[in-house]
């Protein structure tokens, strides 16, 4: 509680300064400010031939002002107060230029250089950035092209602490920021992935309405086909070839960004005028083609960039029955409307087709397994800045986007079970049902039609208070997530069957309420000089109201602050504290109902006339009325050193997510209920059985998965990024980055396990201590970038070392801490805890509550250091053709190591040797 109070105290102090300043200016703002304000003008040209650049973006960071260059390459800002400012100029395909100025000053001149491998300082790695206060990494187009990324997820391998992996389209590619993402981390990945916001051209890519799960009661968020339901954005669906730049906010994001816990990935796609470019990419698992071109539509008519991507990938290069196909395309229109108060707009229409197709394996046709997933997405988004240049409305910023998808899933399997019966009842009922064949083809269709709408409006303005500058951002946003799909359907003549008493039922998604979110935010980015050193403070607060029109109506307040100060020349210390929040998705707000089907009579005979099956169905609502909003608290402290082209950054962080969402068995999903039981009095030949008039009663105990806030995640560590610059005598630059990551995943509530011990009446359910896992990893990545500009040649040699890789289960025990006594039908379950003496007396003989665990659960898995060497090469021929090649694990170093946990098991720890090529042609 002290930290939020301190935050508001700092914010109040700044507000006091503002009030004093405004009081002094209130008499006559125009008369007092005008003599102190002048216009700032300048020109932006191409360095190679000095031609003016039309449409270059010019920003004054401290004031939040924004402008575009005209046909002569000129820009202007009016009524700029005296002060020290940072002017940044950006243009498509060019290196960013930045100047620190003391205003007033003469007209500015900027010469931009094309970001090409003909430059000796070409940037092909991620760069640390602190422009907006948050700790982030910026990855440019040239870095993306050099690494030959096929989708957005692969680009993130340039982050500190990220592990290099081979391209894969087998499963949804979910991402996590600052979290150990080894194989053993799967329980926490869903929440971390869900809490990572992917924003493309200002429009968030929402997965809140994805309901493509099989049955939340039995399978949680999973299905037999490939799906990202209950997770975040599937990175496979976002082609990397049309991306201009990516900024990954690893630290504490601006309050402008909501509905997240982990971080934000800001993607800017290509826009503007560019020649036609065609790419062909080939590796053992993938074939990909991409083409893109930017057109000028004429004077004052704007520019249009169009692109098209086709990708086909196989799980295994020697089989063709399991494949992934992607086709994406986009049209991006940019223009400036008006001159006195220009409106800079960017409008995009994109579509995507993603197909996961797992056909029947010709070498294994017994079970006739087919799993298919189809996703057709259409998105329209527009964003812009309206340069009003008013005292309290310098820029009005807007974003409006709509995303509509058609998601189809299909799974089938030929099953063989004992002859049984099946009920499709959707209410509490006892009824006679027919017996079904023992061999049957289980088929399931799932159709979702999610619609996501996002709207945001914000106002930028600034105020001067003495030597300091306040840049204010005031805004609001709205999100709607709904699903209009037909949902889960089955063949009515062949109902879907499982061996689980929790039955399967069709469900329509269009009947599920939509998710609504409304947020408002205010932020002050304060900058000034103290003892001729820069001080920057970014402080703000965000308030979100989730589902304001429904039963789940909750709000959350999220303050955030980042601060940095150059305490010694070239040395900057920085720190931050903030809170973020993520709403539950529709899957967690409106889960499936539980249908328990129990035999009241199971009298099977080979003659159907003599057989009789009576099933009692009991229906339970699994929605959690006490579900809370997942929240994260983020703290970090860092140190930066920058001199010339050299830069060194170290950041320590501590991030804790509480109330994370999970589908599991909890106290509310333990049910005691009764069903009637019938007995056969007579079994006449050729006739139905005669039932006894005496009807018995049986108490049933059932447990199922239900939504909960059971997942807690603690991420802490140290990450670093050292750029040693270029050594001209060997034409090589060196970059070393890495991180020590520690991830602790724990449950908030006890683990409940129902065990039906043979020949033992069920009288109690075991309750075990809340459990979890601890993972640690220390990894470094050294990149040596050798560049010969005269030959248009660049080669990057990467050495990645995993110095420490450890995994350990927490609080696993065979001995329960308590039990739930089986009560009367309709009673509420209660936990009875054992004393320590009672616990010590529990043995394997207590088969109903004793949990048999492998010895490996009590050992820590700790691997030896591991080295991986990769190579990437790019060669350009003149200005219109390029060739790229990469090889991962070039020495095929795959040590076979024994597991610490299971010494009899050995693993090949490194990725397999892998290579790929790419050809690029410009027309």
C-alpha cells in the first residue's frame, strides 16, 4: 500500500507545480507566452543524393509534438517555448536520426541514410530503448530480414535471455516476456501468453472471444486440433516480412496500454512508397513466398502498400499428412489531410487464412485420426493524429479497429469401448436411453465467429513549469469481444461419446454474452535538467471497468511510474513501479456446464428387446461468481552507459502475477448428489425386463474443472545488453546479451484429488498442499557481426550458452494435508485438516487419499552448461537482388545427457542442425 501512496504523492507534487504555473499564466496566456514562443522549422533529405523526403515523421519527444514533411521535405512546429528538446526523424527503410537542440535555434537539417548492409554500422540486432520511459527492445526491418524470420514469434529470439529455436509451425506459437519458457513451464505459459498484448499499427490483437476448446469441464482450454483458445495471440499467424519494426516493452508500460499483465509487443507494418520486392524462402520444413510494393497514388492522394504471403510447412519433412498453410495479405493506406491542421492517417485492411491439417496417417489407419483447424481472419483498422495545436489539445490521437474471424475445428477418432449407452439430456432427468455400438467414429465440429472491436481516443498537450516540461496524455478506450459462432456440434445420429461420466453436449456460442471493457487514463511525462543532467519521470494512472453491463462487473486501478536520471556523464540510473491487469476471457467467464451421466440401470442383453439402460443426468453450472481480475505488480531497477556507438544496459526486475486464470478442480467443483437406482425383477425372453417396484438411491461424488484464480506467477531476474561497437580494423562488431531468469509457478489453493480405490467405498477425497514448480535459467548470447560494406556482405556468428538450467517441483507430497468427507446429497464440501501426527500415520494402505508419486518429483532437474553455435549470412548483388542463408547448430552439437531426476533416461539437449535459404528480388 505504501508504494501506491508514494506514487500519488509524486503525482500530486507535480500537479502542485502545474497549478502554480497556471495561476501565474492565467491573467493572459497568449500575451505572456507569445514572446517566449517561436516556430521551429527544418528540412529532411536523403543523404545519398540530397533529394527531399516526403512524408518523413518528425517528433519533439518532450512536448509530444508530431509533424510530417511536405513535398519539399520541410516540416514546421509553431509556438514552441524555450527549452532543451530531442527531435527525432523517421522514414520508411531509413536509419532514425536524432538531435538534441536548445531552442530557439536556426532551421534544422536532417540527412537520413538508408538502413542497408552497405553501411558499416548497419543494425541487425535488437536495440535497447528508453524513449517513452519503459524498458523496451526495438527490432528494425534490417534485423528482421537478416535473421530470416518467418513469423512474429521468431523475431523475439533477439530479446535478452531468449533461446534460439528452429522454425516450427506444428502448434500455436505463444509467447511470454521475462518468463522461463522451457518444456516444464507449460502450466504457467497460458497465463503469461494471455497477458502479453500484441498491438499491430495501434490495434490490439484480441483472443478474448476464442472459444475453440473441446470441453472446459474435462479438457480445460484444450482441443484435439491446433488452437490458441485460453492463450494469447498465435504468433504463427503474423508474417514477419511485412513488418517495418517491432518494439517489445519488457518493463512497465505506459498507462495507455491496458488488458495485459506481462508486457506489450508493438508492431508497425510497412507503409509508404517502395519498389516491388519478391522473396522466396526454403528450408527442410517450409516453403514461403512473399511479395510487397508501395505505390504513390498521386499528389495529395496518399500512398498504398500491398503485400501477400503464402507459407506451407510440414511437421516432419519425410511425411505429408500433417501440414500447416498460411496465406496473409494486407493493404495499408497513408495520407495527410489538410495543411493548417493536418490529419495524419493510417488505414489498414488485412486478411489471413491459417490451416492446420492432420490427416489420417497412411501407416496407422486403425484409429482414423483426423484433426483440422481453420482460421479465416479479416481486420480493418485506422489510426491517426490530428494536429490541432491548441493549448490543451496539441494532438488528438485515435484508433478504431474491428476484427472478424471464422474459426473451424474438426476432430475424429475411431474408438472401441465396451457396449454402453449415451444420454444427450441437458437438464436434470432420469430416462431410458438406447445402447450404442461398441465401435464408433467420434466426430466433433466446433465453429467460432469471434468479433473484436477496439476504439481509443487520446489528447496530447504540454505545459512548462519553470525549467521543466510536462507532456500530458489523457485518453479513453473501449473493447468489445463477442462470438457469433454455432459452437460445438455433433452428428445427432452418432453422438459424441467418452469413457468419462462427465458427458459431452453441443453448445451454441452465439448465446454467450459479449465481454465489454472501458478504460480511462492520465499520464504525465515530465522532463527537466538538474545540474545539466537529464531527469525524466513518466507517471500515470489507469482505471478499467470490466463487464459494466453484466453480472461480472469489476474495476481496477493501475498506477505506473518510470523515472531515469543521468547522475554522471553517460551513466543513467532508472527505476519503475507499476500495476497491470488482464480481464478474464469469455472462456473463463462463461465455461461449459457439467453434465454428469450415471447409470440408474445397466441391463445389457445381446437381444436389444431384452436390454434396458436408464441414465440419470445431473447438470451443474461451473461458472465462478467469485472470479477476480488477474493483476501483476512490476518493479525494476536499471543502469545504462552510453558513449558513442557503445551502449551497456543492466536491468533487475521483480514481477508478480496474482489471481491468474486456470481451469482446475476446486472446492466449488466438488459435488455430492443422489440418483435413483433400479433393479431387474424378471428378464423374460424376447421381452423388456420387469423392474422391481422398489427404487433405491445412490449418492454420487463428482469433481470437474472450473475457472479459478488459482495461478500465481513470480518472475524475477537480471537481464543485460552490451553493445561493444564496431572494431573497424577487423570489420566486426560484438553484442553480448542475456539474462538470469527465475520463474516460480504456484497454485493459490490446495490440490484436490478424487481417487476411486478398487473394492473400497468412497468416503473421503484427498486434499494436498498447494503445489507448484521453480525454474531457473542463466543464458548468454554473443553475436559477432562481420560486415564488408563494399561487397554488400554481412555474416553473423552466434554463440549461445545456457550456463544454468534447473527445474524443481514444489510442495509435492504423497501425504495429504486433509480430506473432504463425502457428505449427504446436496451438502457443501468442507475440508478437514489433519494434525501432523495424523499425517504421519497415513500409509500406502490408505489408497483413497494416498498419492503414489515417482521419486523424480522430489528431485531437482539440473543440467550441465550447453553451447549452441549458429550462423547467418546475407549477400546483396547490386541493388536489386539478395541471397541469405542460415544454419542453426552448425557443429551439430547435441550432447546426450542423463537426467538428474531420472538417471536412466537420456536426452539430446540441443536443437537439431537446421538450415534455410532465402532469395530476394527488387524490381
